[in-house]
C-alpha cells in the first residue's frame, strides 16, 4: 500500500472543499486562519512517517487536548473518574448548557467543554504544577518541545463567557473543587497547545499502541483504559457530529475548532489532518472528507 501516493490523491480530491466553511471567529485569535490551508500526516507504529500539504504549519489543537488531559486524569484516578461525569454522547453542541442543567452539574461525557473543565479541575487538585505537568507529558509523547500559544489562551479567556458560566454552574453543584478562574486558566492553556500535523499524529501514537508510548515503552494507560478512551472518541469525539463521523470514517477521532482532527487505527497508526474551514458542527469540512477518503481507499478502519 503506497500511503504517500494515497495522501497525495486525497489532497487533490479535497481541494474543492478547502477555502469553504468558516473559521472559528468567536475566538478572535483564530479568526485570522487561512481556510484554504490543508495538511495531513500519518505516523505508523513501524516507524514510518508520511505527510502532505501544509502538514508542517502549526495550529492550536483546541479540543483535541481533551483526550490528553483525560488520559492523564484516567491514569491517575482510574474508574473513580466516572463519579464526576458520564460516558454518553450528548447530541448537543460542545458548549451546551441545557444538558448540564438537567443533570445537575454532572457533564454527560469528558469530551464536551463541561466534562473537560471537570478534568482540568481534577488535574489541578492532584498537583500544584498541573500546566507544567501537562506540557511535560505532551513533550514526552511528541518527542520534542511543544508550547502553549499564549495569545490564543488570552483570547479564549477574554471571550470565554459560556465556559465561565459552565464552570460556575458546576461549582454551584459541588462538581468543581478549585477556584473557577484557576480551572478556566488550565482549560484555556490546554486548548492553546500548538502543534503541526506531524507532531500531532506522533503524539497520539500511544493510543494506536494500546496505551504505551512507542518511543520509550512508558505505560500511559492500561489496555482496557485505552480501549475505553478510544470508545469515547468514537461516540463523543466530534461533538454532535460523532455519529456521522463514525458512519463516514469508521475510526475513533477527536476534533478541535482550530481545524484539526486526530484519528486512530489501533495497532497500526495515528493520523492528523488540519484545515481551518469548519462546518456547522465546528468540525473541519475538508478534514472529515480527507479521513473518509483515507479509510475508503485503504480499507483501514475499526470495522
């Protein structure tokens, strides 16, 4: 299978979609992104690396970071984690307040904003250096220095009114232990982690390797925990478009409003795609099509 040729073909076939969609202009620092950009990268467990297009351009991974913080919290807390959040899809937008009110401050799953805020709170409670520890964790997975984009973090903090409402609502229901501004700061910084497609695909190889960092053999998650986390990615990873993504692509994935999507083929590889033009669900328009084309052309999916 010529993965390099397949990526090149995918780039050509998705080109009519690049430039379409809308960038995430509700975060001012993201509004200047060029919707015409497209990059895609593959990292395999056998050590092969493939990329095409703008795969070397950096972008903030936004909600893709939720999988990384969840991995840390799950590895530390185990199944006690689920006392504070559920594991069901929402069918609602990622920043919806409606379900949170119905369920009295307990998020439906950890991959919506409310759930990720609880995960941030958990990490803050377990260490005085939560942001430093997160960045060290990401650096070890990526195998190189990764940083926060401070301008994006500040922009999100300035305009994050709905997230502030969520964390205060959950605080009122005793599901947030730490000061709300500290939790928000942690959350905004994790969303501002900046990578390119190659770095992102490499970072997520631990999930393709059933929870083991293939670079150094470090156990991040147990095989069972890795399975459960990828199940959440499949059912909840693309907001209220998760069912459509599973139907079209057939892989566990996680998207971010910066235009990135990461997807996993267990036992084989991780893929990252980036194109800032978003559809109405907040997912990359060209990115979803690229991943659908990949699984169609290669026959590689979890089904």
